[in-house]
C-alpha cells in the first residue's frame, strides 16, 4: 500500500502567496524565468531557477548558481516569506482550468514506496536531470517543489475533501496571471481527518502513480536512499524518508496532447514522404484550416501550409498491447523511426515536443517560420492508458503525457529535517 503522511509545511504569508508561487522549474527556460520574475523579489523562481539573479548566459548547473539557490532560500526564510507550521498538517490544493476543478491532497510520500514500486512510473528519466534536482534537494535540505501523483479515486477521501472545502475558507485563493488558472489551498487542521486520510492511503490505496515530475520524484527518492545509507543510526522515522507530493484522484485528471515537430524529411521530397506515409496510413489533405485529431489512431500533420488527416491502417497497431495501442508508439515506429530515421526521441536534435496547452497554432507557427519542416498532432492519452501501462510495468515513449494545470511551486515546502 502507499503511505502518505502529514508534515510541518513551510508556507508563505497569505498576502504574498500569489506573488511567491511560481510555475515549475522545468516548464520554462532561464530567459522566460527572468521575464516572469522581473520586478518580483518574492518569486520562488529565485530559488528554483536562481540563475535569474546572476548574469545572463551563466551555466545553470554551476557552483555559483547552486550557491545562489542556498542564499536566496535562506533569505526567503529569514525575511519571513516562508514560515514553518507548528505541527504536521495535510493540505488540499484545488486547481481550476476551463471550468474544471481538481482537488489534490498535499502530503509526504515514502522513499521506499518509490523503490518497491508502490509508487508507479510510466516514463524513463535522464540521470543528468536527476542529478541536478538531487543537488537542489540536498543544498536546500528540502523538497521545494512538489511532484504530481494520481491515486485510484476513493469515496471517503472525496467526502473528507468536500467537507473541508464546504466548511472552511481557503488560506490561499488566486488566479495566476500567467495562464488565468485558479488556485485554492486549504490547511486541514482537524487531526482526526488527517489521521483518517493517512489510514486510508496506508490500508486501502494500493498504488500511487507519477503523473508529472518523474525527475523530481527520482531525485527525491535517491536523496532519501543516500541519507539512509550514510546514517548509522537510521531509524526509518527521519524526515528524509519522505518527499512532498500533490496527489489527485484519477477520475478528476485530464491528460492533454503532446505533439511533435521535425526539422527535416530525412532527404525525402514531400511527395515521397507522403507516399511512404500511405503504406501505413490513410492520408487525406484537409486544407489550410487547423485540423485536430478526433479519436485514437487518428493524427494530423502540418506541412507547407496544409493540414492532413492521417488514420493508421488496421494491422499497423496492437490494441491488446498497452504500449502498442498508444498513438505515440504508432507515430514513433511507423513515421519517426521507419521513415525519418529518428531512433532516439530522448537525444535526437531533429525533433522537438510541444505541449498541447500551446495549441496546434504553435505547430503551424514553428513550421511556417522555417525552423521545422513538419508537425504532427496526436490524440491525447487517457488516464486509463497511463494506469494500465504503469500497472503492467511498462514504460511509455518519451514525451507522451502533458498534464495541465501545472502545480504552483511555493504554496508549501517540505524540509528534510
């Protein structure tokens, strides 16, 4: 079963919470972070992307940047911009996007559950990215940013959350200016409710699922594992055994599309490329208006001012295989690998990935600019597909799922001591 426990959160005062809270470190580059934090001394980006307080062009993995992380994090605490709870709490974090609200429990999950697969993954990670976040966790001695998990929806947890939300005013309540999404945050003060939520997870929830934040999850788990190995008096109760997550019921989550753009056609003319596509797909020219895939195994392609509908032919995929059924697998195998000779999506410089939150207009823009030759839009993966793959022990192809809204960092932080 999956353990979730209360912790003494480090939180901002109400009056600066909306200014301090920031988007995750990995959804923007340094230039975008500089712009987002400009004129805002309390933006948590000064801790999560501290290079913005140093000269432009600095290596974001340099000692100077990591030293600045520590300096800024200590300043945030010394200035009273982050204040520690007096006793362990659980929290409720609600996000609203396009009229849809999802309610997550904020608590700490156990390092051992990551390694024994009670916390299930669906993506591979890169060691360099893990190492960077490990450094960040170790030097701050904290999980500054939460990870995003899902759990099988449970009626009693739903009822507890609904009761708190109905009876208590959220401690934070704001609309983020960057994207217009709503964020609300409640502190659960009732110890009986906290204890019951902990009991339900420990006794009735078999698994948690990493939705977003695989690198942060892996890094936090590795930090706990390393500290355990170095502590001859390890008891299992140390705070480093836990890392912070926001855990949403699976039936409230929605995955949006994650699309691809390619720089070239591997030496083929456009006519030759389409002729190759016709071997595995029914290809229909749709014109200049944006065309969005409407079902599984249907794709749209944009090239030279035109949109195309591509429907995978029967026999080119395996609906009984949790990986083979995925449209990202079909596109990767039959187009990117077989035709374009793009073998490794994690390392190839000939391909880029665009989250569906940017819209298909962004695909058109990247191609029309001349930067990219063609774009492919995919039908979004479902939560059921994600859970089926994680349960089967399989791994999705890179850049398969995009969750939105992104969690705001800084509403609560978990210190490891």
